[in-house]
C-alpha cells in the first residue's frame, strides 16, 4: 500500500515539475517578446529622431 502511494506521489511531483518548467518557458518567451518589441520601438524612435 505504501509503495503505491509513494509511486503516485512521485508521479504527482514529476507532473508538477514538468508543469512548472512549461510555465517558466512560457514566461521566458513572453518576456523575450516584450523585450524585442521594446527594442524595436526604441530603434524606430531613434530612426525618427534622425529624420
């Protein structure tokens, strides 16, 4: 009985860790996209100032 509970708990922990990794990846790419948009705006603003 304890072995089954331990295996189930290990599976739950593993699933939570995978979910956490996916969430971290999503946050990373969201921040990367935001940084790219800001860099593009800054570049456009500098280009407009030169004109």
